[in-house]
């Protein structure tokens, strides 16, 4: 970070703003790598249908990959949107309650 003077008295630290200097190769890497990851995920159908909210330039691409298999082995419907996961299903009988508990145990594990 480099402090850049804005206006006012130069002795006042509040009159400076921090600027991060990124090298040209670093800037290129910030543009190229996320695009390559996005193309790979799309071309190879890596993400499950339960994952929603993937958009170009998403800041959470690595997180989306990390939680992609969260629903593996889950008995009921699960929906993932960014960092929010919802599990759906009826819990109106003992069988539904047991399925819910198995899913919760699996997610916890």
C-alpha cells in the first residue's frame, strides 16, 4: 500500500488514501485465471444442479467449488446459493424426521 495525498494539510494522515500497486503480470493473472476457472466449470459441467448463483466475476468461485459436493448422499432436496444452503422435505412423520436427522448428521460430518 502506498499513501497518496488527496487534499488539505499534508501533516494530517486523514488526507491520504491507500493505493495498492499491483504489477502488470498480477493484473493479468487476476483477469485470466478466474475466466479459465469459469470456462472449465461450465464446459465440464462440474457444478451440481443444486448450486445456484454462479455469475461471471463471482468473488466466491473457489468457495462454490468447495461446497459443490455438499449434497452428496443427502436424501432430500438441497439448494445452494452462494453461501446459503437450504434443505427441503417433509418432516410430518417418523420416517421424515429420521431422514432429516441423517441428512443433518451427514452435513455436519
